C-alpha cells in the first residue's frame, strides 16, 4: 500500500487555546491532517509546556512535539476581546482545555460565541467534564488515572497502585476530542450548525478500561492488580527468558496446547486445574510460575521465533531505545518523524498513529516561537501594521 502525504482537512481553520498536552495533542493531529491551526498563547508567557523537559539547545522538545505544524499568535484575552471575537468569526473550530467556567468568565463561552459564528465547533477538554460536582476540580493525568480506577488495576497484588508510565488519559482525551470534532464537521456539513464537544480525561481513562470494567459490571467482582496478567483469559502476561523478557498470550485451547508443546511442558495439558480457560484463570499464579520456570531456560530470540512460527502473539519487552531502532516501527511504519526547528535544529518526534492512502497525515513544520505569526494573522483579520504595533506596545498581543 502506498501512502501519499496530503491534506484531508485542507481549508479547515482551527483556533488552538490548549495548554500542555490534551488540547495541543488534539490540534497537532488536526494540523498534521492539513488544518490551518493557530495556537493562541498569553503574551510574554506562552504555553506552560514551553519550559517542560526534555530540552534541546535550551528549548523544550516536549512543546515542539505537541505543537508542530501550527502557527503561533499571542493575545491578552482581557485587553483584546474585540480582536478575539473578530478571530472567532473566521475559524471553524476552537479547542481549549481550561478549567470549566474560565471561558464563561471571560465572556467567551460557547453560547456567546455561537451567536457570532453559528457554525463554530467548540471542543472543551477538561479533567472531569463540564458538568457535575467534580467539574471544578483541577484535573491532570495522574488524577484521572486514579479516579478512573486505572491505577487500582495497575501493578502487582502485593504492591501499591501504579500510574501508567505515560500520560495516556491526556492523549486519549485529546484523540476523543478530535473524533468529536470530525463528527461535528460532518453534522455541520449536513445542517450548517456547529456544536459543543465536552471531552474529559477521566472518562477517556474509564473507556480505555472497558474490558476490565466489564468484569465488575457483569459479575460484581472488583478487579484487582494482577501484574501483567489478564482478567479474561490465561495464560497471558510477561515471562522471563534467557537474555530478556517476553509478553505472550495463549487465548483458547488450541493456543494453550501450542504453548505447552513449544515450552516443553506438554504434561500441563493433562492437569485438571488447567483443563479450560475458567480453571486456568482461577489458578493463574501457579500457571504463571510453571510457564515462567519453563521459558526461563530458553534463549529469548529462540522463544520468540518458535511462538511466531506457531502464529502466536508474542513480543520481546522493548525499552524506548529498542522501539526507536526497530526496523518495522522506525523504517516501515514511520512511527517517529523529524521536524527542522529554526533555533533547535532537527528534532525527532513521535508521529501520528495511522496512515491514509490519499491524504496521509504528516508534519508540516516546526512549533512556532511565541507570537511568531502575530503580524500575518492579525493583518489577515484586517488590522493595519500601525494597529498591530500599538497592540504589541500596550501588551494586547
């Protein structure tokens, strides 16, 4: 399959008021898909993530990653209300991840803005959603992982709860907002009307755990931490081998028989406590011990090769350096890409997670410096060079 870089969202104008991760991740995806994204930041300060580690040549590559392909402007929302409202008339989508109520206090809530632009699609990403008793709480990824129950099932039974090592709730919430925006665009195409999209980190995390939630919803049994195992089937998890560790899964009776033969333990097939999936899940600790005992005697490359030959799901457990060097991921699937930043130089960043045959998403440029596109954007709104100079002088932009 050939994947041709293109612009599926060409002509779409997006105002990005997001900060740090969830909002910017959403708009970075829209920008890579070809939307014209304008990132709005506070004059002299900018997005909080501009100071985040890691850094290259003194600049945050965290910021570069989530703000590539965008233009950048600055605007004091209190001083520049008229400018903001003129900008709203020109855009199709607004994305923000302030605490619920902040935009209303500024006079820029959805009900107000849709009077100015009835076709506006307004996406708000927050920790807990726009409604309900928790809506005013400060929300960020670890809190979302805690309240969603994600931490409660992550880690080992004899150890405290563990946060997933990356900000998965932030990223999933940003992608959920993107899905909502694309659906709203289709609705607007049919009706001419925009709409409000309410996405939250907590709900993103909860939906990400749907298969685990179902255990409780069906049986009333509260899922517990079980290391690298599964609630639905066994065996499955992470096991030692000579030279490393592997993650494998033997789902169903055919796969269970294959695994026993591959690891040299066919006698396990005759044990009544492993006779079917229900019994294997019930007796998982002993099952895992016996499998690990067997795999620990096999070189990791040999074990992986045998399991792959049997068409079984298996992988060595990679660190990030191994992921970045893997030829399938790095070369064939292009999971990482490079952006040429004017002050930092070449920066390697993580790419988008899907391919499109005709309009493949791709990085269109570096992240903007603070206020880099003020002149071009405000001039396009009809302001004169003298007016723009005055805005800069009085701290409006």
